[in-house]
């Protein structure tokens, strides 16, 4: 590990010289690329240097203790040795976390797909609740939310809704939301007061560009149709809605959020690229069984990840076996859950010794 850290520090120093070179600064494209690489190494180098300082101070305190005769000074040195030992252990653990392979998609925008599962109208209503929950969280995190397509239910829920969440690090926060979300509550349509259990499926896909997910337009059929809505001005009077079908896979993406047919087509094609990229990721992950075991659940659509229990005002995340406040969670306070999932995932990866060398 320390050999690798020394190499990273040397590379960081070299990059520091390059980004301050006037000739490099003149080439803005190259300078931005180098600055991005420099920033990615900054935290690792900072903690490594703190570790080396603490280690040097620890060695010095031990040497002084071996030569010290005064009992009062010995006591002070022993306290310092304990303090520096704890510090080196803490910094060492932090370095191990920083050296874990970073998900290349973490900084990307995300497509979130919410679909009603078992439970009919009640599942569709809960799909709306989850959409509202994610929207609240996105707003608090200063992310932008943009609806791609929606299929509303008669009672005001969603049979299906697809939306884009834009902002740096969006995927790193939302990626653990994939899976089956279960709700236990008394539906508004239930006259007998019985508790029903319904499910909603959430899928989280990173937004990708044409280089990462090339798309042959010869494999795509594009259909246009008139947008539907709640009536009045919300219904377009032109055929601006777009449906794209990927013929080899049968994937269908519809978009009618924009009034412009071209904008809807562009949105639909971007969403299609994300779906194709996700299919490729699933294929790769199925071949990396040890990596899949190290994760706390970031992509298995059939995995029950969370239960929202209304009678007990409790949310249970089954992957980490922890409970959270229901009202706060549904109001978009998701940081506590997301942070716990990230910490657990990192700890499992550390335990299994996964490295991307």
C-alpha cells in the first residue's frame, strides 16, 4: 500500500508543476484535464502526508521516552505516544478507504425509474410518494430534477415515471436506491381498515455519453404522437411526443415533457443509451461474483431493499438492518440512510480486500 501511496504522491507533485506551467495553462483543454486528475489525487496525498507526519512524531516520542529519566516527562511522552498511535491508525484506515476503487459513474447524473409493482392502485400511489421523496432530497442537495416520461394512474399516482436527476455526484448518492421498495399501510381505498402490503420497483441508471454507449440509429425506430395530459393547456396540439424503440433489445423509451419534438427525441435517445449501458454493466457484474458479494445492493431489481411501515412510523433498510424515521424519510431526509449504505459498502469491500490495481 505504501509503495502505491509514494507513487501517487510523486505523480501529484508532477501534476502540481504541470498545472502551474504557463505553456500548459494556455492550452485550456489540457489544463482542465490535468486539473481534474490533480484534484482526484489531492485527498489521498493530503491524508498520506498527515500520516507520515504523525508516524514521524510517534517515532520521535518513542526515541525520547527510551532516553528520558524524569518520571513526569515519561508520563507526558507516553500520553503523546498513545495519541500519535491512535492518529496513525485512524489515518491508516482513512487511506485504505481512499484507495478503494472508485466507481467511475459516481459523478454522473442519474435516470431514476419508478414502477408500481404488486398492489395495483396502492402501488401507483406509493410510486408517487417515492417520486416526491426523491424530488425533495434532490432539491435539498441542489440537484435538478427533470421528468422524462410518466404514466399516471386514475387516483393520482404513477404506474411508471422516469426522471433525470442532474448534479455532481448524483449517482454516488442515488445508486443504492435500486431494488424493490415495500410499503405497509392502510390504503385510502380500504374501507375495512386493513393493512395492505404493496411494492414499487426503483431502477437507477447513470447518464452516459455517445462515447461510453455508442448507439447505431439504424437499430432505432422513432415514432411521434400527440402528448397526453390532464386536459386543457397541458395537452399539446401537435405531434411532439416521441417514442424510440431499440429493435435488437426491444427497449422502448417515450418522452413528451418538452413541446419540441427534437428535444423530446434527444431526451429519449439519451435515456436509451443509459438503459443499454446498464444492460452492459449487469452483464459485467454477473461475471464478477466476488464484487457483487461485496456490495450492499446497487442494481438487483428483484432485491427487496427497504420497507416503509406506516403503522409503526418506521423505515427499515434490509441491507444494513437499520431503522429510520418514516416521516423524515418520505420528506426527503435521505442522507442518514445513504451515508449508512455507503459506509457499509466500503467496510465490506475493505474486509474482502478488493483493490483495483
